[in-house]
C-alpha cells in the first residue's frame, strides 16, 4: 500500500540543470529511500519504508520530454518496525508480495511546475494493477563530485494515492466509528543518483 509510487521520486532528475551531464543515472540505493505514512484507527499515523529499490533515470537536457524514469521496489522489503504488521502487509490482504514481488513506476511525461519544481506523470503498478500517478518534485540539489570522482545529484518527491485503487481493500470497522486503516497513503521519496566520471 505504500505508494511505492514512491518510486516516482526519480522524477525530479529529469529537470537537472544544464551543468549536469546528460545520459543515464543510476539510483544510489544506499542513499535513497521510499517512505510512506497512513492513518491508523483514525487518530495517528503509521510510517514505514521500502528497503530495497533500484532504478535508472535517463536525462536529455535538450529535450526534457525524452527523459525517463524506471523504478522497481521489492514489495517484501516493506518495514514498519513491527514484524507482525510487516508480515500482514506482505500477505494477500495487502501487497501479496509472494504473488506480486515488485512494485514498479515507469514515467510517461515530465513538466516544469515553477522554479525548482517539476511534475512527473507515470504508471505505478502494485499487485498487478496499474494506475497513473503524479509526483510533485523538488530539486535537484546542485551536482557534486564524490570521493571517487563520480557526479551525484539529489532531490525529493511526494505523492498521495488511494490504496483501494490498487486492490488494497482490507479493513475493519472500529466501535467508535471509522476504520483501522486509512485509504490515503502519503509517499515521500528521497533520492540520490550517480553518474560515472
């Protein structure tokens, strides 16, 4: 249910400034993350992450419309810091990770949305269900050279999804009214990408 969508994060890289070399950028999984939060019992939020993600971003500074993002998240890598809850989220009630092991995002178009902001539209697939989602992107930060001479860029993106749109419909009513799990999932993606020198 974690909008994985998240993944979409890569979107912001499509607006890299001219000073950043064009080409293919690899996601640095050690310095990137997909995070989500969803309401619990209508009174608070549960937060979690997907610990295993991978992806590539193709950047074309001369024609942004030809840039693209392709991200994969391992559904079973979900982590909310509670083992019993994580097992439930991996089960057929939610992600059904055994049957649908990956969550994917493939970009379709990118638009400028003001200074330092972008909107990236793409297809998010969860549990075999594909829906179009839009990422609000901030960044990227100015490019830097790391200790190995590789160029790195970072940024972040946010989106919201309705988990029911992806077949994640499990819930239970509570006596005081409302339900155990909220439908809206908020996703934040913090990303760092690298290009060989």
